[in-house]
DNA sequence: AATGTGACCGCGA
DNA sequence: TTCGCGGCCACAT
C-alpha cells in the first residue's frame, strides 16, 4: 500500500469534501465545524488547507465554508468578494461588518 | 531534526 | 463587542 501519510491526507480531504458537499444552499458551516463532523476535532486549519489546494472546477461549494466569526477568511488570491457574492446569490445576507449571522445560517448536519 | 507557515479557534483583557 | 495571543496539527524548507 502507499505511504500512509499521503493516503491519510487524501482521506481527510475526501471527508471534508463530503461534508462540505452536503451543505445545502443558503446555509454555511465553519471550518472547525466541518473538521469536527469529519471526525478531526482540531483540524480546522486543514480544512482551509484542503480548500486552498482545491481546483476551481471541483464543483465543491467551498463558498459555504466560513470562519467561526461568520466572516470570510482572508486568502492569498483575493477571491474575497466572490465568496460573498456566491452566498448572497443563495439568499445569505451580510451585515455592515461583512459578516453573516451564524445563529441563523449555520448548518447543523447530524447535530441537533 | 528544527523552524516556519496557514482559506482556524477559543479565551482573556 | 473588538483585539491580541497561544494552542492546535500536518506539511514545507
């Protein structure tokens, strides 16, 4: 079998992918939440790392993933407005601080 | 082997 | 409520 580390990374990537792909339109999830639902409680940063490596044509609704404050995390490429635009297209409303109300939009998958 | 980095998170001031 | 710091885990140098 292949080296376990690279395989584990792929596996984690698949898990994150599956979770994020399950987020319905108009809803969002935090990096930490995705990591937690994937069974990797403290891997919030790796969720972001995975998305960073994600190809643009993956079809994954990456825009539905926001940080714990309900805001869009700064990234190298400056697609900042794009994520907001995509969410707004799904009915998500941002406040003046550029943040959304997690209380209202946060998607609780298996969580009640 | 050691150090630095990151699309993060939580808590104390 | 906002800001700053440490903690966190895996990968790159």
